[in-house]
């Protein structure tokens, strides 16, 4: 598989396994999907030796630098949904969440155009 195939497969997994349907995603109209994507993309930028600091909440609260504050501000949901793994996997999750947000924006725009 290549990167785009992996992102598409993750998006399908989010829908089919997690149940995050387009209807569900449409309820997140305040940037939550983009914030979650940004958080996973930022996590991918954390050096392998420092990835342990990405665990919510116990280790996370030990850090007070700007990057950790950004993680806390951007992550939109319960910390139980925060599941960083490897740098590549985090980028795949970020990519799938970006796709979800783009699709949500496209649906919202289509509804707006169709409204009388």
C-alpha cells in the first residue's frame, strides 16, 4: 500500500469500525475534525525518544511548554480517544481526519447552495 491508500483505508475504518459516519461528522462543525487532525500531525513531529510524553493525561500534565499547551487546546474530545502510536500511523490518522473535515465542508457547502 502507499500513503494515500493507507489514508483511504483509515477513513473507511473510522466509518465502518468506529461508526464516524458523515452524519456524525456533520455534527462537528466547529473545527473539531481539523483540530484532531492537527494534533495527530503535531504528534508525528515528536521525536521517537520523546513520544512517551504524548500520553494523556498523566505524563502530559508534567509538561508545560507551548507544544503541550497546543496539544491540549487542539484535541477536541475526551482523552480516551487520543491514541498516538507511531509517527507514520499518526500521520495516516491525521490525513484521514483531514479528509473527513474536507468532506464535511463540501457537504455543508452543498446544503447551503441547495437551500432556497
